[in-house]
C-alpha cells in the first residue's frame, strides 16, 4: 500500500475513532432517552467503522500504530476544541509536540 493511501486511511480512522468517542460522550450526557439512544447507536456504528478501517489494510501494525497515535492525538484535540470548546492547555500542547516528533521519527525512520 502506498504511503499516501496509508495516511488517508489513518486520518479517516482517527476521525472515525475520535468522532465515535465524541458521539458516545454526547449520548452519555444527553438529557432525553431518545437523544441518548441515537447518539449511542451512532457512536457504536462509527466506532465499528473505525475498527474495520484501521484493521483491514495489510500494513505493519506496530509501525503504523505509532504514526496513528500522532494522527489520533491531532484529530482528537481538534474535535475537543471545536465540538466541546476545550482549548488545549500548555502541557497538552507541549506533550503534543513530543507526540508529533515521535510520530515523525516512526514515519520516516527505517
């Protein structure tokens, strides 16, 4: 599988995992049983799609998972900021920089 295709799939997987988690969180904190049920069902379906996307391609699991952690962190922080108005703290930003550097090393290293 080409590098670009792998990165697109990893971003899609990260969006699905983070989005599914956000839907589950919204469901857990919903006020009505209808909203709660819809959010939880949608979250479960989105998380199942994530599980499929991240596990079907024939990639080297350990190496790609290292890159995926970086992508997941970036997507999750974006969703936290945009959907829940949770701005990252200084420690989250500094930790994120370390995660990003680690992901770059795993990505370009042989």
